[in-house]
C-alpha cells in the first residue's frame, strides 16, 4: 500500500467519525455557510497579484515536521501582505498536522480566496469546507473515479465553491468536467513523493484553454515561475519553500520580489 492509499483508507474512517460528531445540519449553522465565496480564479488572473497560492503546512508524510510552531494568523497575514494571490491551508491532521480550525483562523484574518487542501472523497467534506470558510476545494484525480469526481464537483458548485482538480498525468485529464474551475498539475508523485517540474511543463499544452492552469509542488526557484508562466500557467502553489524557513511570510515576500525583478529584466531586454 503506497502513501496515497494509506491516506485515503484513513480518510474514509475519519470522515465517518466526523459525520457522527458534527452532523451536516450543525455545519450548516456556521456563520461562513451563507457567506459569498472569494473567487480563486479571479484572483489568479489579477495583474496586481503574483499568482502564488501560498500554503500553510506544518508537516508532510515525506519530510516529517516542516514548521510545527508556525501560527496561522502571522503566516497567513504575512503571505497576503507579500502579494500572494491566495492561501492554501492543509486541514488533514493525521498525515500533515493540519486542522479545520487552521483554515477558519486564516479566514478570520484575511479577505482572499482560500483553498481547503485535503483529500476529499465525500460530499460531507465539501459541506464542511464551506462551513469552515473555504472558497475552493481540492479534488485529486488520482484517487477519484471520473463519475465520482463530477458528483463531488457538482456538490461544490451548488454550494458556490470553486473546484481545483489536481492531476499527475495526461490520462487523468479525461476526468475533467464543466464543474471544474482550475486544473492543478502536481509535480509531486503521490505514490513515492518524488518531484519534477517537467510534469507541469509536459502537460501544459494538454490542458484545455477554458481552464485556469496552476502548477503545484517543488517550486523553489523564482526562475521556475517565469518558465511556467511562459507555458501558460496562471498560478503556482508553494508551501515547503516558504514554510521550512523561520519566517515563511518574509521568504514569500523575497521570492515574489525576485520574480518581479526577473520579469522587469525580461521586459527591458
């Protein structure tokens, strides 16, 4: 059983437990449930933003602890002040050290699009995402059949949430449906957690033009952003590069400034 299979097996058990503890009717009473969402798609296309979706991530199955003592308030506010286009918040606790309350905390301090980064396999998790303040949910093509992915995407759209579908191969693009807003190419292989930017570059031209394209994982060099933009990507999900440093927000700011400097050099060349 690979890492992804272990995560999904645990997630199935976790979701059932949460259904018993927090029924849907209770989730629907959240103050965030009727709040209009902030469009991640629109923010990714804004010219005054960097396109970077900055992630709050305490640990990972492959790296272990990354930044266990970081605070959501300080990091998320700093990310947005640095010029990030949106936030991604890990809410999986068992494997990534996240919590649903992390996302709610980020929502409390920031008016921006927030992605719930989790392994969504059930409609319950989508209602839960809405109740904790998320604007966008992640659906991973690797662990969902085509019909199931579409069902979950429709549930999200009915709640006003945007959908980011994550792929790792060209074959998974067959699972695309009209309810998807953003296609994310994960450069990390979820079976063995190896990383290569060639995954994004190889799929760039294969993604239909009506979908906003983002590249995820393994982005640590500002030059990579230039290359990915030239390939048509509008967004760049970055977590570890920022979170592994003592001051993630400052690192994010410096990274964005480096990207802006490279873009100015290209314009003046």
